[in-house]
C-alpha cells in the first residue's frame, strides 16, 4: 500500500531523511518510534505530500504530491499538536467532511463514543477546547470517514483511560480494512497497538520488526488490586482508570484495555510499595472461552492417551 | 470550485474571529465616524464640500493605512498559520493546492475590502439621511480604486508569505516592501530629480511603477484633473495617458500587479514545502 524508495529530505544542509526504503501493506499497524529529531514527523509529512523530497513515495501507486486529493481522500490524519483554529467546532467538522466526502453525523457519532458531545460545543471555537477535547475531535474527524490509511502522531497522549479504551476499540474496528501508522517517541505508549515497529534515528530506519501480540485491540483485562493501606494518591490514580474500591479503600477492582496494560503497569509501578496483591486476568468472550476450554479438553485427552493422570 | 469556496469561507470565518480584523474594521469605521463628528462635510478644500470633501479625506487616509495593514496582517496570519501547524493539519485534508491558495486569497480579499467599502457605504448612508448630495461618480471610482489597492497589496502579501519561511521574516519583508514603496513615493525620486542624473520621464516612469504613487496620483486627479499640484510630472503623465486613460491605468495596473504577485506566490507555494 505504501512504498518509499530511497526517500531523502534535507533542510538546507541538514539531512533529515536519509535514503528510507519501506514497504507497508494493507492492515499493518506500524509504530513509528524514535527520539526527537529522528525524522518521524518529516516522514509523515512526506507521506501526506506536504514536503518535496528526493526519492519516491507512493500510496496505492499514487504520488501524494501529484495526486493529493485522490490520495489524501483515503488518509485520516491526527497531528501531535492540535492546530490553533479559531473556527467553530461545527464548521471544522463540516469543512473536513465536505472535503473528504464524509457524513458529518458519522464524525459526531465517533466523537460521542469518545465521550465528546459535539452538539454542546458546536458553536465553540476549536482553539477554546481543552487538550483532550481537541484530541477527541481530531480523532473523530480522522476516523469518521472511509480512510484506508490512518496516520496518527501520539494520538492517545491527551486522552483519559476511558477514552483510550474506546479509542482502541475504534482502531480494532478498522484493523482489517486500514493501515495504521502511529508515531511516538516512546515504544511503551504504542507497543500494544501495533504489529510492526519501525524505529528511526538520524533520518534512517534502524529497526524494522514484527511484533507478536496475542491480545486483540479490543481485549480487556479484569484487574484486582489490594493495597496495604488506604492512600490518597493511589486512590486518585486508580479512580482516573475508572476503578472502584471497597469501603475501606483497600481492595480495588476495574478493567484495563488490552493495549493499555503496559501503560497501566507503568502507572501502578509508582505505587509498588503500597501493593500487597495484584491480579490482571484477560476477560475472554464466549467464543474465546469455548475455544480455550476445547483446547484444555483436547490436551487432557491427549494426556490420558499418553497415560498421564489428569486432575 | 467547491473546494475553493470552502477554503474561502474558512478563511473568512477565521479572519472574522481574529483580533486584527476587529482593529482593522474599527480603524476604518472610526475614520468615517470621526470625519462626520468633526464636521468635515461642512468644511471646504479646493472647492470641495459635503460628501466629496469627506471622501477625498477618507481616500487619502485609506491610502496611508490600507497598504501596510493588508501587508502585515496577511503575512502575519499566513506565515503564522504555517508556523503554528494550521497548514500541516488543513493541508492533510483532500484539498487541491490551487483551491487552497486561491480560496484563501478570495476569502481574505473579501475580508480586507469589506470594512473599507462598508465604511464608505456608511458615509453615503449618513449623507443621505442628512440630505447631503452624493457624488456617485466619485464614490464609484474611489470604490474601484480601493478594490484595486486591496488586490494589489493582498497579492504582494501572499507572495511574501509564500517566500518567507517564518513569521518574523515575513513581517520584516512586508515592512521593507512598504518602506521601499514609500521612499520611491517622494524622497528618493525627489533626490534623483534634484541631482538631475536621470531624465524626468524616467523618474516619473519609476513613480508610476510604484502602486502607492499610482493611487496617490489617481486620487489627486479626481479633484485636480490637470494634476497641477504635481508640477512638471503632470505633463509626462497626462501626455502619456490622458485623464481618462490614467484613471483606468490606476485601476488596471495595481490589480494586475497584485494578480501577478499572487500568481508568482502560488507558483512558489506549490513547488515548495507546504507547512
């Protein structure tokens, strides 16, 4: 779907992209990682046809620069920093939907799923929204159309855990029909979202690897946590993840989205001295549970056949 | 065409919410209000009285304010939008570069011209209420002159925005452009002529390349058709163009200059990095 051949870009004497060669197929979910100045944003801008460059970039065989309306019509983009647009939210939705031939109601619906009631903010200038609201709206605009390629620059950075969970669900709904490129400077932010990691450094691809992850984007983990004593900071952190506590404030329970578990563990590691028990168990759907049960029965039968004792 | 109108509308909405637009509108509305308040319609200059007197003063003030205002606000907002990431996001949407650039010019043109024109319309409205005679010919020509002036400096502003890569650079270049045009209005030309190193025709020719001087002379020609106040330069101008010819030139040339500058700006914009 995406092909970069010897892609290079220089700003005056600084070579920001240095002979990038990439082939990305439909359905791949790429983590584009690297430190600041590695060339991630420049690569994204080349994919969006915003930079002139040496070498070749094609998306579905088309140049994003020469055939920008056709190519960009199939791309949903979420920038790292929301643009300081003064226009009302309603007009931004209308503008982007009109250009990309999308239904504005679809954008409203996705924003609603992310917890953003568009009707309440339709007349408000985009620039006056909070960071999280802006991010939700930009995600809704990107996902609210029939995009075959989603390019997202730290898309979940400003989202609360609940919105992140829904965001992962939305991505899961698209994983068969769209290619995703998710840029971040931290692998733990995006690791669980992707099946391929491309790391950049000084304008070159220094790592290009597949990621094995058996937990689906829409997977859930049930979590039970026991604290040694009630603690206000821990309570605040867990409440933000929608956890609930018993009356003593010692036993906490809640759900963590599969792709968010690394982030959750990172958060909880800050309170490790307070935790006496922690359990994280994948919540299986009926089909998955049946398959797992079937697998166990098969193992048992094979074990009996081998003369082992089964309990 | 749909993309062009969408972009134009977007720019209009963005501009209407910008602080510069409020100041800009306030300045021109304020000028008309002050001119009425100070009873300018009752005073007389070179035989002009009533609304003609007010329009003559208004166009002189507008000529002083509009060029620098349009240049600075255009480059500030266009280069500022690029720096702030507005271009990065909006140009990731499927809009053609032509529709984006010309749509932006169209929207901005309407926003820049409307307050100046509405202020003049308001002056006409007040004059009608007060029973003051309306010089429709003068009103029509001044409107065309202001439209040409807005087109000229908007085109120059878009060219500077396309060339300059930062807001600071763009603002500096816009200010320098205005300063050079201002210097060639009188100071440098007078110096050249006094030293006598060039023929008067060349000095007048250089002045007529300067859109600021073109507007100034055209505004003068309206209440001084023989351009007596210009001295010997008047002979060169009137011999070359004639009174009507010069009036048409004063509208056509700056408009063309603005369009050429905008066209060059578009050429540079579409060949370079967008954000």
